[in-house]
């Protein structure tokens, strides 16, 4: 019976979110897979690279959230371009799943030997589905309490559901990259796609606007400090991730904070203070591996289980003869990491 009640709670949580503008997944290692941040990162460093990200959020809650993404970037240096491919999936509670396939293109304009401006665009095909077989309705619970049998539902809302939908999604990004710093902006869901799973109903995804940036502060050979921030707004929701990572080749240690503590106008406590994030990783010229844990400081508390996140990237030994004219300078650019 408790399993059925938990499923009902999950359904209520889902239905309560339908009138709202949907929010994108939040990651803690934002820069470990930069293709997820902006299409302008595609092929930026004259490298062909694969990425993998996995997040397990609130493992102690019935509304557990799982997210995974795999990415590939290919540099086309002779035409100052890059291509990115992303495959991502997320699962909310036991029933709601979203899968998307994304193709990115970026053009890199050399402003001088140490500065480059990258402009990117992307298109995605998104598939969203809900398994109604795992959901329990109020009239079923009533019958269960009376005679111990769930039986089938007669709730008129059940006939309005659609099992699966698909839609297109557009995004664009801009990035200025220098030897010592980088700054960028992006906008996702330019076309405000409708992701509703109820017939004759709209659940438009609000555009997500983001600003991001970071600097690289050398300390000594093989050691550097890399503070960065990622500010995003989507509908009525705003959030800031800011912190720093300490590079001690090959070890990386990071500490981040997610929240807007100075936002007095916010009615959502989770927007003002959400998480403290600790990161440890290993990185060299060929690969990187990172693990982070979110310590929940919002109203959910530590009982939610926080969030575990893994990231991995590997530079492929592909050579298409597509080197950029300023490649010798690009290797020192302050591109984001973790």
C-alpha cells in the first residue's frame, strides 16, 4: 500500500508542476561538459573529445532525479568551426522520462593571437514520456481502502494523458575566450516548445538565459586557481553557482555554493540557499575524472541525500588536418574545467 501512496505523491508532484514553466536540470560540475552550457564551446580548443556526465539527485526521496549526458565535440579548425553532438536522458520518480538528441555548430573568430570570439547554435529533438501504469489515482486508493483492491481508474483526467510526445528545441550562445579569462552568454529554448503530456494543454518551456565566466590565476608550475560563476534565469526562477577550483596537477579540488543569498525579493528559500558543493578530480592532457557531492542547505535538509555527480572526458587521438592558424596560442586559453 505504501508503494501505491508514494506513486500517488509522485503523480501529485508532477501535476502540480504542469501549470509552471519547466526548469532545466541543474548540474554541479557545470564546466566538466561545456557543451551542455553553450553550443559556442564546440571545438573551441582544437580538440576532439568525448564527455560523460551522470547525476543522482535526492536519492533518499521518492521523487529521486537521475540525469545522464554523453557528448562528442569535433574540431574543424581550417574553417574555424566546431561541431558538438549530445545525447541526454533524465528520469523523474519512476515514470517521467525525457530523452534528447542535440546537434551543435560553432564558428570561432580570431580577434587577435590571444583572444577569440565563438558563436554557436544548436537544435535538439526531445522525446518525453510518462508511464501511467505506475501511477495510482484517488478513486483507486479509495477502493483499496474499502475492499483491498485497486482495480482500474475512472478518473476523467486519466483519459486526457498522452503517453509520449516529441518536439524541437533551439539554443544559441556567445563566448569570448582569452589566455587568462573567459566570459559567455547563452539562451536555451528560443522557440518556447510545448512539453505538455495532457491533451489540449500547454506547458511551454520558458527561455533560459545564462551568463558565465571565469579566470585562471597561475600560482606556480602545475598549480593554478580557477574561480568561476554561472548565473541563470528561467521564468520566475533564478540561480547562481559560484566557487573555485584549485589545480594541483594532476589533482583538482573545488568548493562551490549554489544560491542567491542577497536576493531579498525571492519567495523561494531554495533559490536563496540551496547547496554547498565539494569536488575532487584528476586531470591531465588526455583525460579528466571528477566526483562532486551536494550538501543540501535548503529546506529539504540533509535527509534528502543531497546529490552525487560524476564526470569524465577523454581527448581522442583523431587528426583531420584541421588545425587552426593560432593553435600554438590556444593551448594556454583559460577554458573552463569542472
